[in-house]
C-alpha cells in the first residue's frame, strides 16, 4: 500500500486488510491514538482556537477534571499531535497548540462536520 490512499482505493480495500509497510492497520492505530473521552474534544477545541492555555481548555470542556485533562494532553503531546509551550514568566503559564501533524486532522473534523450537518438535527 502506498503512503497516500485515495478515497476510492480505501473503498475498494476496506473489506480487505489495509496495512502499513510495517504491517499495522492504520485505522486501528489512529483509533487507539485518539480514543478516550477527551482527546477528540481537545483537538477540536484547538482547531477552533490555537493556542489555548490549560484554563481555557478546561472551560471549553465541560465536565473534564484537571487530572483527566492533564493525562489526555500528555498523551496527545507524546503522540506528536500537540505542542506544550511553558512560559517562565510571572505568573508562569502553559499554552497548548497543534503540531503540523495535529493540523493534518482538520480535514477529518471537516468530514465529521459535513456528516453531522447531514444527519444530526
């Protein structure tokens, strides 16, 4: 399989096993990377406003605890989707922004928005 896969190629191959050159299923790997209650919401919040401080993210994600937000942010940073920038000023603060890899998820959110507009009243 090539590094890029057209939608038509995906449609033809989806019933078969789609694998990367390393032998991994790219869909399963991405689903594992993005699973969790808050990760997609964090990424979408950063699509809306980039960068965001921790407190801003916390306000945007109703119901998230500090520890759940911290853990999700760490995992997204580890996966290379977020950049954490710490400013050692008075008062110190931290900002989170999408990396170029994270920004490549924008078309995914666009596709979700199109689907939602079609099917969600």
